[in-house]
């Protein structure tokens, strides 16, 4: 089956080294990692945004597998920094304090126009690609591209398209002006298949469609299947030189018990409440002081967006306060350092993921796969992965700081056999339901379109 | 039909005058006004909280029509100031910025226990009343009393109960710990009838039940019917001496065109964005400067709750800034002065109600009834009343400040015949669907229970 994959970020990014030679880097993010499996085994053209300067140079060159779309830079900023993040991201993760924010104004309207422009650029690139591969199935990804499927459908009524939404879907879209929310739903409903990680987001989508007078099940096929990990690749990575070196350092300096969180510095990840809960744990349980440490490995995220800059500063502040109160209790590293994260995956006693909302949360599938200490996972009930792993993790309400402190306390001291049982069950589940399975399911859905 | 009405506030409140004599005041708020019609025409016992010191004295005396429940004062504070307001109110009006608030902690848990205690007090009072009037139908009101119906049902399995929820119902209750949200839904589902102002809140309730594994339509009867105004009483009030005196003052000092808002100082009312929109109107349309004034008559609300104190301060700040930029453009009055509001109802050219969310919004039914200038109503799409009046008002998205500025501009200058047509249609609608109709519909629902 021929496939055209469309996502904002592509499988590779380009840069130049000091000598001025082009270098190729693997694209970042779980989506790209997951979809790389597709590229290896199928006839795929991948359409993505040219983001770096060197990407823009590559965009002008003839290519086979990857088509980079060079958007107008100002339009890309409006599309990415004002609409996709934070507006859509905040709506879909319920992050706005609606009493005062957002305020949609003239600038937001201009940015919405940018969002339309960039989506049209993508649609044009898809249509051009369909001219070369008329039988290809188009596979759109995520909240950057809600409008593109309708534009493709208008130009090519017979195109076969699917869209996978990787983030939560809320039922109430009234934060957006009526024309925008209609356009978003109409764009998604232009697809033959719309997929989500969980049944919950799927149900919510059907509901929000109905609130706008649309019957999702009559217009498209709704599916849900959680994305997963490339197990072989991940296990190899865990044994790689870079990871082993970081693990050795970590073992040398680790406390008796390690509570780990690995996240982007995103308000949706609920990092502030996590620190508060950990502080509360030490307040209430003097027996843990000096024995347990919170290691927060945070990848700096979206630092062109004020909300994200503020959030990162608030994290650094709360971490300093906690370290002052309980010296040695916390280590915060804000850096893009995946080998360090994987080394820590192997060493945690408790993995703490308390997201406000989370489409899935891949960390809680990756880390148990390589953990060596039968660590316990404390997981937000609002993370998509909770629907899948709920039986073996300790669930927490992300808003209940006391509940999280209690959960950490319990997670630090369960019986060894119970820890082992839950860790094994989680690992077995991820192995049995890996990213290849997810890919096969998606392809099966798509192949029903390609007949 | 014998009725037991249960609500937090009752139809009368008691105080003492300077001479130490008991005085009786009419209870405040739309709910109490609406329900007073019931008392006049049916055999009603009304159970409510003793709030003032004098209420607590009355609570100890034998009474017929009004039973005041004297709660433990500390429990009442947790119930009212921590759980009902702001927690439930903020959840149901989507006011939390979930990235950082709320943080549920030990104090919140204690307050939840208070909420249970006060609900149990109410249930005990209902059960005692049912011992006197075994055939009475019990009619619970609003978000203060979600748990009481289940307690009554447990004590009196054959009791016939209905519950009317006067505020919006969201689909997603995940802000609350699982046990709390289950208790709230379970409490409501213990009723024979559950009613809302609009079909939208009703649908959302059915959805949130399903998300918790409950089938609302199998367990109870869901109804929706918007509450309304006592037309005769309101028209008499508009001609009362107090109102006529205030109107005379207002006419003497009024600008050419008056934009009016009448609200409690509640974040759900969206007062800050309203000022921003009015400022934007004057920025963009110099022709209105000096001709149009925003009159904001705001009733100070819930000033024991920090969020409400902050919000009131922010309103005063933004009003000062606007008045500095455009002298004479704004008049802010923060006072409990209903005659002034009714006088202003008669005089507005534009009535502005841009609520973030609003169960109904009675102001937009009251004011058009007595307005003398064929004023235009600019109304939030998220107010329950929009479902009813949408055809004749100018709808706005409450988050879209630019859209609100545009709507005010349009509302200030429509053709006279169009203004008259819309004002008349709104007035006719409210007259035809007054509070008596609402009462009759509720009684009809209840009477199916009393057979």
C-alpha cells in the first residue's frame, strides 16, 4: 500500500555543522518515533514542515521520501505559536483559566488565518503528491492539521484519508468562535477514518460533533488504539554506550529510593503539583527524608510561548524552595538529554506521571520496559495510558495533591512480590502491544480504504 | 399537592433592628423569587439554612412554613466557602485554570466532609418533615444539595423527590476525586426527576453519568425547562416609587446611549473581558466617544472567597484604567441596589451579558420586559438563556473580545424598526413563558410522582 504521511514535524531535520556541511538529525517526539516504523516497511512519502533554515534549503530540492513544505515564516509563527500552541493545545488539555484567559482579539484572528494558510500549504503538497501516486492513502497527524483534510477532499473528492489525533479531545469547544470550531470538526470529518488513543477521546469527539449538529459515525469511521513503543529499538537503546555511561553516573550518586519524572516543561504535565505533592510526602513522613529523592528530567518545551516560559520559571522556583526545605530531596535537570532519561528509566523505584490531561503518555510505556528495580508507576487518571495500564499502576487524580502524596507514600513501600507482579504485567503488556501492532491496526483501517 | 422545597437560602431571612426587634427580609436571588410563587399557591414547607444569627434563633422555634436548619458553623463554612463556592461553582462554570488550580489538599478533604455533614443535616430535616407529611413531594435545589437526595432515599425508600440544578452542567468532572464525583452523580440520580434550565445542560448530565458508568435515563427522569420572571410583580416593581426615583436621577445624567450590565461580581459573569471589549469599541470607533457610556451595576458577591475578592479588585482596576483613557466612558457601581438596576433596565440602549458560562441568566429576561428604548441584548452563547432567546439577541462568544466589540458596535446602531421588532419579540416571549409556566411544568413533573 502506498502511503502519504502528513505531520508538522518530519522524520528527519536538517542543520549545518561548523564546517558548513549539511547534517541530518532524527526528528524528535513520540509521534515521529512511532511512524518511523511505517517508513521502514512501506512505500511512504512523508510531508512535513520545513522548520530549520537548512530544512528550507532541502525543501527546494527534489526528494523522494520526504517532502518539506516551506511555509511563509510569519504564517508559520501564527499557525504554530498562536493557534496550535497554545490555543488548541490549551483547549484540548483544559489548561485555560476561563475566568480571564484566553482573550481572542484581532491578533488571534490573524493567527487563525495563518493556521488556515499553513493547512492549505499542506493540502497543496498532498494534492501534488497524489498526482504522482493517485492510489496512495493519506494519513494526517495531530492538531496542527485539522483543516487540511477538507481542503484535500475539495480538490480530490475520491482521496482516501485518515487522521490520527494524538492529544485529548474535550467535549466542549465553546472557547473557540463558532466558525473556527465548525471548521475544525468539518476538517476532521472530511476524513474516511478518524483515530484516537483511547475510547474516552473517541466518545468525546462523537459528542462534540453532535453538539455542532454533526453525526460523526455517519460521516466517518471512528477508531481508537493507543500508540506504543518500538520494543527492540528501545531495549537496544537501553544497552547503548551513551545510556550505560549515564546510568553508571546515576548509580554512583543515586539515593536509596528514586522517584522519577520525565516530561517536557509543559503545563499539561502538571509538574508544579507534582513538586507540591512530593513536598507534602516529606512533610508528613519524616521517615522518607534523606532516603528518597525526586529526580525531574525535563525537556525544555515551546519557549517561544509566554505561558511556557512562565511555567518553566515556576518549576525552577518551586524546585529551589523544596531543596531549601529538604536539602538533597530534589534534583531538577532542564535539558534535552534522552540518554539521561533512559538511564533513569532503568533506575527508578517510582515513576511519577501526574498529567493534567495527556493524550496517552509514552513515558509510562517506555520506562517500565527497561526498569531494573520493579518500580511502581503512579499515573494520572487523565492520561490516555491509564485506560490501558490502570490495572497495574497506582492511579491518581491530577488535581488532588494530597492524594498524590498518599500515592507516592504507598508506591515507595509495597511488598516486593506485588511490585514485581505489577512491573512484569506492565512490561508484558507493552511487549505484546508494541508500536508494530499499532502500525498494523492503522494500516488495516487504511487498507479498507484502499480497496 | 403537598411540597417540601429544599434550598440553601430560604424565602425569608431574619435580622434584628437597632431596637432589638426581629425583622423579616425577603430572601435574595432569582431562585427564591421564582419559588415564592410556589409558596403563594400551594401547601409548601420550605427547608433552608439558618444563615444569620437571628435565623439561628428562629431555627429553634416551632414553625409551619419555613424550617431553618442550624448547621454547625464550621461545617457550614467548609460546605459553603470551600466546596459549593468556589469548588463546585468553578467546576461547573469552567473557571479553573487547570494548569495550576485547584490544588485539593487536606483542607479540601475536611471541607468535603463538611459538605457531607450539611447535606446530611438537610436530609434529616426533610425526613423529619416527611414524618409530618408522608405524602409530600420533596423538591431540592441547586449545587449545595447534591448529596441530600441519596440520604433521604436511604432513610425513606418510597420518598418522591425532584432536584433542579440552576447552574451549568459540564461533561467532565475529573477535577474532583473519583469518590466525590461518584457521590455527586449518585446523589442526583437518587431523585425521581432531575431538571435543568436547558437541553444542553441536560445532555451534558446524561453524558457525565455515562462516563461514570451510570445510565441517567434508566435511573431517573431528565427534564429541562428554563426558569423565568414573575411578570406582574416585575412590572409593578418597575413602576414603584423607589425605582421611579432612581430612574429620574438616571435620566437626568444619562449619556446619549447607554450600554448596561447588571451582574454579581462573579468571574463567571466575564466582567473583565466586557470592559476590554468596550475599550476596544472606543479604540476602533472614535464616533462613539463621548456619546456612549458603559454603566456597570454590580452586586458584590461571595467576598469571603479569595478568588472573588481578587476578581472584584481587578474589575475596579480595569474600570479606572478605562475611565482614564476615555473620561466619562464608564460608570461602575458595586452595590446591592436592585431598584437602581431596575431603573437602568428601563433606560438601556444595549444590555450586555457576556457570561463565561451561565446556567440561565435571568437579567436578560427581566430587563427587556421593562425597557422603554427598544434596547438590543448582546448575549453570551454560553448563557442558558441563549438557547431560548438566541433568535432575537446578538450572540457573542464570551472569550472573543474582538467579537464582543464588534457586536456592541452593531448593537448601537441597528435600524429602529429592527430594534423594535427584536425587543417586542423578546418581551412577548418572556410574557408568554413566565415563572408561573415554569412552576406549572415543575408541578406537573412532580405530580406524576405523587400519584
